[in-house]
């Protein structure tokens, strides 16, 4: 493999990590909202 191919692969991996980080953050925010809603009912 050459340098350019490795660089492209690394950039794609970084993009995938960013997407996963965003999805995890969104999911966490949703779970926190549900927990807050449950806490207010008690």
C-alpha cells in the first residue's frame, strides 16, 4: 500500500468515529431525558 491509500483509510476511520460519537451522544441525551422524566413522576 502506498501513503495516499493509508491516508484515505485513516481519514475514513476518523469519519466513522465521528459518526459513532454523534450517535452515542444522541442516544445518551435521549436516555437522560427519559431518566429526568421518570424522576419527575416520583
